[in-house]
């Protein structure tokens, strides 16, 4: 079997808009699509079982797409680069893959692969050879570039899989623990896209409401995180419909890529504070306390919207943007617990866990960058505004099922109803006094951190600033602290 070319799938679990696959087909060689189950990933315990199930479903769907094209997706097991090196030597084959930005381990692995002669292709808007100033223009050009059509068939090959998704599921004892409605695979992603575009008019109304967002935002994030559909396909499909305010949605598709660029420019942002001023003042900002952290994880803080959101995260693996931001703000500014603890916990439970977006957002939401305003979310006013009938809270906090709306909406620090005061947890801290002390802590640190960004070009490059943060930095406007 000569003249083979392996297409190594990782977080690009689709056949459409897949550059490595298209380039491999163009060589005229026999294409062998392959996925390698790497023990590093399966033993890492970084992802919840339901996220792994989403991945396995996506692989089964990918295999089905290849079957329809007349070929087989090969399932392999072992250290991916080592296994593919052996296979490519054995068959005299080339290896193509799409470059990925998924943290230090993955990025180093890609470098090693390219040094060994594997061919990496860019299939996203990420600039990997040093950034130019016109990131947004280049990203737009990428989003608008025509997507080449795939041939109807691809010629088959003789290489047999050594494992299957089912076998891997059994081997690593992957058992569902959540009540997640999300199902992996390109077929599901395209179906969801169609449903969402039909109801996109209500997107802006749903986005901040925790209950409405469970069905009213695109819910494509888990698909993007494994590439069962590309952000470019979604962008282009959105351009074909007439809808007021659709740019509200497409802007977020650019954010997806912009946050990925941040990880590309700063591969340690999943562990180290982006601005050294905060990293050096850790002891001033945080008072690590396992009891408080566990209360947050379990949704037992005594603040109904925080508790409902944390229980929803564990129960269904999804939260809308506002609730993710509010929970991050509550853990770090109000409970004074380290941002990395919360970021790892959320990353583990999210079905859409995306290293770049999750960790960059945690850094921003907990004030670790020094160029964004500190946004301290008030859990009571957010509840009154975004869940005014307490439906979301009652869905996830069973102790509050029979409580009066007045009790649920009241300020936890001055609750009146004696019956429910005993049933539901008392607030573990005072929001108001902790919010005030957070403001004090950040006042001086923010000034120092902002000065550091102004005077350190290397740091500025690491931060991949654009939009409002970029403008604020250029105009030297010190970020303020806001209660939101
Ligand atoms: C602390 C925190 C952690 C987060 N962790 C993740 C994560 O691990 N994975 C993840 O995909 N998103 C994450 N987000 C961003 C956002 O909350 C989710 O992308 C969104 O809620 C997913 O739902 P959706 O697909 O229905 O979004 P939609 O509103 O339909 O948006 C479409 C897509 O745009 C992108 N997007 C939307 N909002 C943002 C944003 N604020 N920043 C970057 N990209 C965005 C996502 O790819 C999303 O799928 C996080 C936000 C915060 C505050």
C-alpha cells in the first residue's frame, strides 16, 4: 500500500471545511483519515464524562460521514505522534493535520509533529507566526473565504482500526453523570444551526436570561470546541438569512477566534495571571479556603442565583455567559478564592470546555489582566432582573420550590421568612462588605497593573488586546470597578 496520506483528526471532527482533508484529497494520494486515542488525554481527568461522551458521539458521526464518502475513519490508540510516525514509516505515507491552539501540551505536540515532517495547515483565523496589526481584517477575510466543495466519494484504503469509540468508553469507564441534552457530531451541529437560524430573532432577548438561554442561544459552543462544525460555516450560513441584529451573533463568532488568538499568544494563560502585578500579589488578593470553595462548587453559598447556576453547571454542563461571569466574579471578588480553582472546576464540568475561551474569560472576569473594568456581579439584582419569577432558581435549588417569590428575591443578608430561613442556607459571606473590600484591594493593584501594560511592549503583545481594551490602553484610560 503505497501512496497513502494520513489525515490526523483532533479538534476538527468534520469533513466539510476541513483544510487538511481537502489538501490531502488534492494530492491524488489515497486518503486515510485517522483519530488517535491518546492516553495523556483520557487519563488526564480534566474533562467530565459527559464531555467525553460528546466527543465519542462526534467520532461516531465522523466515521459515518466518511462511510458515506466511501472510506473508513481509522481508530488508533497510543501517543499520537509516536504512533503516526510508525505508521507513516511503515506505509511510506505523509501525515496532514490542521494546526490547533489548545494549550501548551497540544501546541508543543504540533511543533514536534511538524519537525518530524508532518504537514500542518491553518484552518482558522489564528495568526501563528507573530501577530500583525490588522487582526480583525484578516479574520474577516478568513470568515468570508469560499469553502471548497468536497468530492462525492473518496477512494477506500486497507488499514484496519485497532480500537473503537465503544471500546475506549468501556476501557476508561466513561459513564454519563449529567442530564445534558447535547449530542455530539456534525449532523447534530448542522441540525442545531438550522433550528437556531429559524429563531434567531429571539437571540438578543435570551442571551442574558439563564433559563431562556438554555434553548435560546445557538448552543453551538460544544460543537465549536471539537470542530464538528466550523465557525466559518456558521458565519456564512448566518449571512444567507435576513435577520435584524444578526451581527450581535456573528460578532461572537469573531470573539471565539479572538480568544483562541489570546491563548496562541500566551500559552500559559490557563495557569498564570496574564498581568505579573496580580501574579506577584496573589496573597493580597486571595485567602484560599477549601470550605468556601466547596460551598461555591456545590451551590451552597446562600445566594440563590449563584447556587442555581453552580448546580446547573454540575447537572447539565451548561451556563449562559452572564451566569458564568457572575459565578467567576462571586468566587474571586466576593469569596476571595483563587481564579484557577474556579476555572479548572468550570472547565471540567462544561460540555463546551474550550481552553482558550474558558481560561481567558476567567482571567478577565476576575480582574487578572489590568486593562478591563472590574465587573462585580451583584447576585441579587441579577436575579431580580434576569430571573424575575424565580423559575431558574427553583429548577435547580430544590429547597426553594415552596418558598415565596418575595423570599427568593429578597436580599439574602436581610431575609425575613423564618420558615425558609431555616430550610435554605444562610449567606456564607456578606456580599456588600466583600464587594467593598474587593474594590479596595484592586484600587492600587489596577493602577500598577495598567502602568505595567503601558510600559511593557512584550506584555502588551501577550495580551492580544483589541476592541475596547485596546482603545483604553492606547488612550491611557485606567479601568474602573463597576458593580453590574
Ligand atoms: C468564565 C467564563 C467561562 C467560559 N468558558 C467557555 C468555554 O469553556 N467554552 C466556550 O465555548 N465558551 C465559554 N465562555 C463564553 C460563553 O459563555 C459561551 O461561549 C456561550 O455561553 C456558549 O453558548 P452558545 O454557544 O449558545 O453561545 P452563543 O451566544 O450562541 O454564541 C455563539 C458562539 O460565539 C462564541 N462566544 C459567545 N460568547 C463568547 C464570549 N463571551 N467569549 C468568547 N466567545 C464567545 C462561542 O463560540 C459561542 O458558541 C465562557 C464565558 C465565561 C464568562
